[in-house]
C-alpha cells in the first residue's frame, strides 16, 4: 500500500493523517517534502499515525529529518495514535524522547498550548 497524506490546517496548526507504509523509496521522499511544505509557517505539526502500517529505517530517517527541519524553523512535532507496532519501534529507537505521543490531535494541540 502506497503512502498517502491527508492534511487539515487551522491557524498555526497542521494535522497530517498518514495511511500506508513509510519505507525506502520515492514515496517517502515525496512525503517528507510535502510535509515540509505543509508545515511552512506552522508552529505545531501533528502527525496522526493511526493509518501508518509499516515504518522502516528510511521512514524513521524521514521523520528525524522532518524533526530537525521543524526545529530549525521554530515548529514542534507531535505524534498521535501510532499503532502498538509503530509505538514499540519508536520506543526501541528511543524516538519517544523526541516525539511526544498523544491519543488525539486535540490532546496534542492542548499540550502544545500548555508548554
């Protein structure tokens, strides 16, 4: 299943819903570029991972690249609803220390406002 992104923008927030697989290939590269474009001038980027079925090292690299890009541009990333498989992968790679994980986009947005 190819990677697709569906976005919703409101004020300084962009919520991006993932569907499919984030693996080595042009789709992941294109998705990273699209995420950067969507996140321009946004300070809160919520990545809804509920529909993400697989994440390989290339996908992890893409997320780290997006994190670094966001930090350079004053934006913050939040993960929402990763599957238990993706959560274990993020915990194993210690990425949960970089990416806060929330149960909903609303919870992530509220947490960003509180900090």
